[in-house]
């Protein structure tokens, strides 16, 4: 199976090259037979990569340690749950996973659009094939997951303890699914530019794909935050780490696109902008992979330095030059059908929203790459840390939160004073009332006060929209309020799913605004000794150390410290934090000891207990205890965000309006004549 998988990779390289060339030729010549050949090449690519993936999984599950990848990332005593996830835990396997998923999405995109967009699909097949061919070529020439050793070890090295966590089983695939699905919108954008078919047809073809990619990335980012929080033991969930930033930047670009595409569909504006955003999202997704794999940036998430990173660096440059070069070529044909009539309109609000999202993305890009830039210019690598990011991104984020509430309520074309008063009266009252209440209780952080006031503003706008829409259906159709609410959302999934996403964003901002009030202390306690600590709300926690125990379980030796916890005299329970020393199949230590954090979570705060170690092997323990306000809202805000994305993505609801379809047909005719 392993050899068969390797052979499948080499054949996939040849088929990928064929599909890349023949799809482009089919698009230029209009030959339907060549177009069908390019489409079939995509299906064959998918089949070959399935065979390759099956070969690697077989090697992992049968412990074929003669395969270097298997020996490097698994061991005989590694639980099957994590043996499976080793497929994408290492660099070589993750490249195969990426290529497999891209071929899957490419095949699905061609299948569901068979008979549609005939001028586009040959170019779509060619573009996706080029992306897959790049990954396959990178594997066969630089990072082959089937590379064999000159000998067969008795056992493998095992998996990094930090990866032996449920979060890392689901977090990387979600990110990979998000990254790979960006290839489909990019391919349709390239196809539209190459074919000259510049109407909104390509937008209709990619809407669901963009939403899907955005949803996968959203889930992947939240899961990554959760993994960092529960596994790394530092008491936080976001550190502006380069790899965190790498996943966040394409998410920002896609969020901007999902907003601006509505302006093109409604008013025929921002055509150039939308092409640019799709190309940018794809380039940033590949750039993030370059950061992860090149070794130019230090990160706890990154792979070790390898030449693979420079393959991605070259691919990023080529993709950017090709994509934006095509856009420049078609620039004269992408004239807007309407002009911005007022700076106080929904179009303007969405445009401001887009500008803020891109400013955030580019400041993150600057801060992330600053160590490389400083080393190139001054010869010294200077790292930009969280304080700089917080200084820049916090005010930008709050401005974005404000626009989140303004955009959906303001009128199209031009907002009148009467419209502004009617739409924003109660949201402004909620915002000012929240700010006044927080000032009265003397909340000490100005940014947090602003965040909560703006959060109240956005929640009020969303609730107002749901109440008005439900009331309108009740009056028009005589439906009971619960039924009217369900049908309101069901008939307008794109709009109201977006509002649910906004509620998820508000929950996340509310959680982030609690960060300045985090309390951290360290205690060294003997069995029976007690320490006290106050939370930001004035309550007193008492921690009584019970002792340290040691035992072996599965593939690790555990040293656990236990504390009893009370809050204002009320017993909350026992919390246990561990140090885990992972072992190989003959009980020899592997890797450095890992920390397992004890967490007690409520909507108000998280109690986060870290066993830092024992004193000279005795039962005297060193604890790091963190009280984190509002962390619960991060995870549930992420769930609400994902729910809104699913509502928007769910089939049915309101499709393209007749007006947008008429504009598409008219613009398509003009574009074809111009081409």
C-alpha cells in the first residue's frame, strides 16, 4: 500500500500537469472535448490522491516504521485516535491532506456546475489543477510522505505531547479545509478574468464556497484558540503568534468580500474590489502556509525549517503576480454601474467596513513580517510583540464593531435624517446607557467601557431587526410570533444568518474586553496549606493544597497536584493539574514534560490552575493560578458565529434578485463584446 501510494503521487503529478495545460487550451479555443478532458483529469487526480492517502494511513495504522514520516510522528503505544491525526500532524502528511481536500473540492465544484458557466469551467479546472500540481510536486521533490529509511526502527519517536489533545485533532483539518476551499473562489475569479465573462455569474458560483471557506476558517481559528488555552498553560488564548495571524488574515479578506459582494449584487459597484479581495484571500492563505513551513518566523505552531517553505514563497509570488496581473489586464472592463451617491448610505458603511478589515489585515501582516524586514534592513531580527498589536488593533477593532451595527440599518443610496432617527434611536440609547452604567460602577479600563457600549449598540440593532421582521410577518400573515420568527429567518437566511454572525462577534468582543481584568498569582504550598486570591468582582478564592500523586496511564507518567477550592466560603470542588512525561513502548521518556491545566469555567470567569512543579521531589507544590474573566464567551461566541454561518450557508431561502440577474445578463453582454 505504501509503494502504491508513492506511485499514485508520481502519476498524479503527470495528470495534474496535463489538466493544468489542457484546461487552459480548452478555455482559449472553446473546444468542448478538451474541456471534458480537463474535467476528467480533476476526477482522476482525486482518485490518485485518495489512493496515496490510503497508503499513508495504512502505513500509520500498521506502524510501518521503515517509512520516515511514520517513525517521526507515531509510536506503538500512541492511541489510535492520535495515530489517525498524525496524518496531518507532520509536514509531509499535511501536504498530502491539503492536496486531497483541494482535489475533492475541485471535483465537487465541477460536478455541481456541470452544464453551467461553460466559458468558466475549463479555466476553473486548469487553475485548481495547477494548485494541486504544486502541492504534489512539492511532495515528490521535497517532502515525500512515503520516503523510506535505510533501516527499520523498532519503534517510532512518537507524537509531540502538545499535539496529543482533542483540539489538535480537529483544529488543523478545519484550517486546511478553510485554506483549500479558498482555491475554488480563486479559480472562478481567474476563470472570469481569463474568459472576459465579468458579470455576476462567477459571484453566484462562488458564494457558497466563500461562505464554506469562511466557516471552516472561523471554526479552525476558534479551535486553535481553545487548544492554546487548555494545552500550553500560559493562561491565554491569543498571543498574536505568527501562525495565528496567518490564519486570521485570509479570514479578514473573506469577511470583507462577503460584505462587498452584496454591494455589487445590489448596485453593480465594487467589481474590481471583489476580484481583488478573492485573489488577496488566496494569496494570504498560501502566504500563511509559507510562514508556517519556512522557518523564517519562530512560532510554537510552526513546522521545523525546511526547503518546502521556499517552494511556498515562490508560489505566493507567482500567484500574486498572476492574479493581480489578470485583474490589471481586465481593469478597464470592470466599470461600476452606479456611483456612490452619499457618504451616509449602506454602500458607504460597507465600504468603510471593508477598508477597516483590510487595514487590520495589512497591519497584522506588517507586524508579523517585521522580524524578517528588520533583519533584511538592519541585520538584526526585531520581534513585534502583543503590546504593539494591541495598541494598533484594539481601536481598529472597536471601529469595526461600530460599523457592524451601523451597516445593516442604514438605507441604501442615501440615508435621510428621518431614517437615521428611526433606525438608531434605541441602539444609541442602549450604547449610552451601558457606558453610563459602567462609568457609575467605576470600571477602570476605557477600552473595555467602549467595547461594552458598542456591543450593546450592535445587540440592540440586531434585536431591533429581528423584532421588526417578526412583527411584520405576524401582521401580514397572521402567524404566531414563534412561527413568524422561524419563517422570517428561513426565508431570509442570508440576511438573518448574518445578524446571528454579528451576535457571535459581539460575544467575542465582550470576552476580549475582559482581558485587562485578568488576575495572576503564584503560590508554593505544602499539603494542608492555604492561599487566597481575589477575583475582579471582589470575591475571595481559597486554595488548599491536598498533595501530589504519581501514576502511569496509557503512554505517559503522570504527576498530579490537587487543590480544594472555595469561593467566599462556599466549597466549589477539587481541581487537579498534571505534569505528563510521555514514554515510548519500552517506557523511556520522550519529549519534554507537558502540562495539563485544570479549568473551572463559568459565564463570569474561568479559574485556571497550573501545576508548575514540585519542590525537590516532595509534595510541596508550586501553582500558577489565573482568574480569567469572560473566557466562556469566547467559546460560545464562536459557536454562535458558526451557527450564523450555517444558517447563511443552508440551502434554500432567498436567491439572487431579478434585478441582479438582469444586471448580470447586461454586464455579461458588455464584457463579452469588450473582450
